[in-house]
């Protein structure tokens, strides 16, 4: 069934004359049904620590300095900006973008076991939306996890999606309100409110209202796939061994 869904989406894009990259499932990889939420807390992600990330290229997820563009110093073990005195933040280019009208690339926190789950850092997963968004897919690289995540939960990295349990990062990096832009859980309410965010994050924020049509926390089916080179080039973090 998963292969049929994947092929159908690619055929739809092809028929529309759009780019349709080859998506290769990982044999024996994770798959199933899951839930989504959204967040953007500006913190250095869990998968940015080389003590816990074991990938083919040996690199954890890249973090950035306060401007969101300059790579963090001290390799990737600089203290997170979500801690007092921290200097490492989420890079502003680790946001979603459209490949075609039915496929987007991006990043997500995730847990497959419930709670902190760093064993799957930097794997890529194809999310197939259900309900109102059926027919659209979101191919994400797992860059984060969290103690507050449930089993098979994907916390999509969407600027303006709410800071959640970490309130210091965005206020420290961008001077955002302590509870973030919009609600602490859920974030901004409209596409227009995305204009409150720094310029580098505004398009990533609007993704929720354009490609995702403003649908809040859609359910998904998911399947592990090979990471596109475009995602690995941004994070510097490769597939799991």
C-alpha cells in the first residue's frame, strides 16, 4: 500500500508537468500511521550533538549562530541558545519548501517509541497526509526529538509554529515574546501574522497556510526513505548506518 501511495503521488506530479524526484523506500525501515504537531523554538536540535548521533558521514545536524546563517563554532557542541548563555540556534534554512504541488521537503522532530528518541536522528521519512490534505506528501529529515512527544509523533519544524516547552530560544535569538510568536503551543493564527517573524523565517512560516492549507496537525502515514541530497546538504547530517 505504501508503495502504491508513493507511486501515485509521483505520477500525479508528472502528469502536471512538475519535477518529480525519485523517492526510494528503505527496506525494513520504519513505517506506520502517525500524528503531527508543529513547533519552532529556535533551539539547537537534539540531533546536533555528536555524542549521540551516529551517521555514515559522522556529522550531527548543523546549528547556527544568532543570525541564523553563520555555522556555530566549536563544531556542533556549542551550548544551545535555549539555555542561559547559550550561543547555538536552529539554522534559518532548516525549514520546509515546495518541490511541486504534491511534495514538499523539510525537517521534523520525531519519536517512534514515545519520549526522547535519538536513535533515529537524521533518517528521512516520507509523510503522506490524510484527510483534507490527502494526496500531498512531506518528506522530512528527523533533526530533533523531545521528552513530550508520543509514539509515532512528528513535530514539524515550522517557524511560527509555537515554542512549546522551551521559551528562551526565540526571545534570545530574535527578541520574540517569551511565549513566542502567537500561542506558545500552536503559534501564529494566520499567514499575515508570519510577517512578525524575521525575514529569513517568514516563508517557512507561511508554508503551513499555503501547502498545508491551514490544516492543523493532520494525521499521516509514514515510511522511511533515502534522504534527498538537498536535505543532507542543509543539515550536514547523513543517513543512519
